[in-house]
C-alpha cells in the first residue's frame, strides 16, 4: 500500500491535522499526550516552529517525521543543525518501507533553502541498517548513558541501606581528584547555542541552591533521568543529583545521566548506549569532524 507525504510547518497544521496526528502518535508510542503538549515541544526550536512530513494513505494520516532546528557553534561560527524526532507509522501501514525517506525529501529541501547545514538524531541499534541503507544517514557515534543505582533495597531495610549508597557516592567524590574535573574537555567542535528543550513538556525544571539549573523526569521504573543541565564539574553534578534526590517526592531507584568524562563510580553504574546519526550537506563543515562523536557536546536538551 503506497503512501503519500504532505510537508507542513508547525504553524500550518490545521485542527483536523492535529487531531489525526495526535491520535496516530499516541497509538504508536503508547502515550496519552495532548495537542498542546506536542505544540509546546515543536515550537521550542530556535525557529519557534518545526518541520513535519505527514504520511497519508487514502487521505488518512498514518505517520510522520519531525525535525527541530538548533543553533550550534562550530569552530567559532554559528551553524544550524536539525534534530530528527518523532518518526512513526501505524503498524498496519508499514508496507511502504520507503515512507520515512519520502517524508524527509520535502523537509530537507526546505532546510537547505533556509541555511540548515545538516541533521542529527539518535536511534536504537535495530534501526541503524534501515537509516543507513534507505535514508543515507551516517553513523556519528555511540554516546553512553550511565545508570547509577541509588536505591535498590525496598522495604524497611532500605531505610538503612539506601542512604548508605548515597554516602558512598559522596565519599568517592571527596577522595577523588575528579571532584574538580570538568565534565567536558572544552575541545568539542560542536557545542549547543540557545534554547532547545525537546522533552520539556514532560520534565521538571529546577534551579538548585548552587545556582545551577537542570531538567529531569521520573521514568516508569522510578529512575531520575537528567534531560538537561548546566553542570560544569563533577562536583557540580554530584551535588546537584544529591539535592534532587533529597527533594524528590518519589522513591528513586537509579539516576540516568550522560557526561563527557568517566565519573568516579563506573564500577557500580551500568551503561545504556544509543546510536547517534546524521546527514551533512554543508561542504564548509568537515565530514570527518561531523562523524566523530567525541567532538560533539551533546545532551538531550539545553538552556539559554
């Protein structure tokens, strides 16, 4: 069953299109988001809107692909890169394996005409072959999300053991030279600029006592997931996490985070990897730099 694609900007979506979109989106992702939540997300790009490729079969909206533009510093100059997100097609309409390629064509044409240098995004290993074979996407690298257990013991025993786990983390920090180490080397070629919060509509913003800012959410597994932060040193990071844990209304079992260096407790943290990928058409940017993820300072969101 062949599909057709309609290109839209966020501001151009009609109420009927929004209703059809949110219905298909929630069905595929098993969510219950509202139209207003997705509007907030898509309008949080630096342009104030996003670009959408809507997939139709016989005038029925069955899927979509969205790109959100972000400002990035590259070797002292500001460039635009677009983050691909929310790619989906209803299960019963996945016969057309090139549907996502079709959605990208008008979006890419629009971005190239408006000065966007390329795209980036993350995916699971399962979809890498599809992205590279059908969409011509290049693999940039594999960032590591660490998961740090902080409260594995339930029940009354947990009242004793869980605080001890947190004390151990503090002790590791105090005896480690890493406490003053910067989370990033400062040598990254691709660094974020401006406001970009793709997950802000389901996260909690908090300004900490230190003056640092962070955005997080509590997952279904009771993990505290750091979406964005402005921590500069390991000490900033640990102090911020401890403050969040102390103030959290939920019994947090683990903290998920991504940093630029190894923190002092990898021996009882475990890793969750994802595949970063992207397309580049700006010839003034080195393809070797673009495809080397060690040169990126990337988190899932950023502050002004």
